[in-house]
């Protein structure tokens, strides 16, 4: 699938033209990879505290108005009901049966509740920057090394330290 998307990106963008936001619809696997990186590698364990503005029930639990809650994003982004392989890196989580990009309401890497003010700009920059990097470089581990998807978890999470090399195309 990635190879097909890579070939399509060669047709759509080529090696010299900069990617545009309009290219997203023609690069569904690339867009799915970006979403899966954000889902799988989410660094924000908890969102900032929120206060319930009315009595509500979430997951069968009653939350009275005025209670401060701290939603845990990781549990939402690894929900077995939403993602077929929640603990594995799998861009297919964001593709339908025809290989088209699939938007998911459960995809909330920036926060939950109100929208992060810079979210739209961040999404745009992620696509343009990532696509441009993939257009110009092949990323490989250092000779004799294997990369790991293991991470650390605390108030925030992140990958274990690693080194890669960027080989110009």
C-alpha cells in the first residue's frame, strides 16, 4: 500500500513541486500514516483539567456538574472498539476498504473538549512538512541497528532514544 501511495505521490507531486494541502485527497495512505503516527506516538498522556459544566454520564459513570476531570487521551487513542490493533502501528486504522482516507471522531491527538486553537494550522503543517520530507529523503536506521516502537510513559510519553539517517532521493 505504501509503495502504491509513493508511486502516486511521484505522479501527483513529483520530485520538484512542493506539496499542497489539496494533495491530501490523492495521497490517502500518506495522510493515514500521519494520523497513525499521531495516534500511536501521542505524547500527551492527559489533557489539561476540565470542569463538567452539567451533570453527565461517561462510560456508565456519573459525573456531577462542577467536578474537575482529567481525560486520558491514551485510553481513547488505544480504544479496542475504535482501532482493530490499538497497540500496533497500523495506518489501515485510517483507511476504508477501498483505500480512501477514513476520518474518525475518536482521533483526538490534540485534546478533548474544545478544539486546540492551533490545531488546523498544526494539521496543515504536519501534512506539508511530512510529505516534503518523504518526497526528498529515505529514512533508515543506522547500519546494524534496529528501530523500536517502544516508548516511555509518565505525565507525557515519548519514544526511546534512537538515531536515523536521512538519505537524499
